[in-house]
């Protein structure tokens, strides 16, 4: 499945524009991490793009999130490695995170939300105004962006990345597509 097919599939299942923007953010970060680790860029990016394909369908049943997505992706011929990463990104039931891609998607998912929240509290609400230290400062504030699971973000250590480096890579990826994100 190429990106255009994946995006079409996403738009069939996801109606919320902010959720689609989140999926674009995760896609961009996964792409940059794939470059960093010299991995399959297209595969990693696709995993980011489709990771929440079932979110609207499972919004009131979080234990099913990612399982229904895996089913949708399987029915549409998506690569098994991507399907496994999608399943593994939900800590409620996810299978063991084995591959670098699994580990990256798990840690990236909440970090993109934290970065968006940080942009929204900045006076100009622009990603371009943020730097890594600003994000790290917000990361340390327990009351800020409570939905962004800090332990899940800290799982970047499973990638042998320090938190600061992980945030820097992620922020730059999101800044690269800031127009698409509306930030």
C-alpha cells in the first residue's frame, strides 16, 4: 500500500480533522526517525499515518483501539510489520514491542500531542517558535497535557535515544510539516 492509498483509507474511517493532523504529525516523526535509524522510511511513515485509523470506531471502547485498526489494515493488505506496530502502540493490550518501528510508534504517539499542546500555549501558536528546551520544560510539568503519557514518551530509551534528542527529532519533523498541521 502506498501513501495515497493509505491516506484514502484513513479518510474513509477518520472524520475528525484534528485526529488526521495528529496522524500526519506521527507520520512525519516516524519518517524522520526512520531516516535517523536508517530504516525503511516508507514503512515507518505509513505506520505513523495509519496508527489511529480505528480511533473514531473505538472511541468508547479503548480496549479495542488498535485491534480494530489492525483488522482494517489486514483486510486492506497492509504489511504485517506495520500492523504489529499499530497493535503494539496501544499499551492497554498491545503485544510486545519487538522492532525499532514498534518502539518508535509507541513513544512518538503521545509526544506529538505534547508538542501540539506546547505550541497552543505559545503566544503565536506556531511550532516554529518552539525549541527543544521549551518542550522539555512542559514535559516536566505534570499538570500540562495530562493525556500525554510521560512514561510512554520516556520509552524512547528503548530506541537508545535520550529524551532531549528524541524531542528534538520529533519537533523538527513536526516543524517541517507545520503548514499541514495548521501550526
